[in-house]
């Protein structure tokens, strides 16, 4: 049981760190799409999948993609609206 809790905790911490990194990289890039922002977003997607697998198992790993894509669309609209 401790291994499961540790795995969930590690996956969650990686997920939060990746999310913070996306925000930092996008802010530093002036919210313009760059190679660095693409890399940060790809890393975030990977962490979302790892967190989902740790929590739900392989069968439900695809469901976070819908959430991530919705965040990306919302972020793009927010960036466009702030110009």
C-alpha cells in the first residue's frame, strides 16, 4: 500500500511541477508559441498521463487528454483576449 501512495504522490508532484513550468515558460515567452513552450506543454501532457495511470490504471489514461486540450483552448482564448 505504501508503494501505491508513494507512486500517487510522486506522480502528483511531477504533475504540479510541470503545470507550474508551463505557466513560467509561457510568461517568459510573452505568451507566444515557441519551441520552449511546446516542450513545456508536451512535458505537461506526459505528466498528466502518468498521473492518470498512477491513479486509474492504463484503461482510463486517455481521459485526461480531453481536460488538457480544453485547458490549451482556454489558454489560447485568454491570451488572444488580453491583446
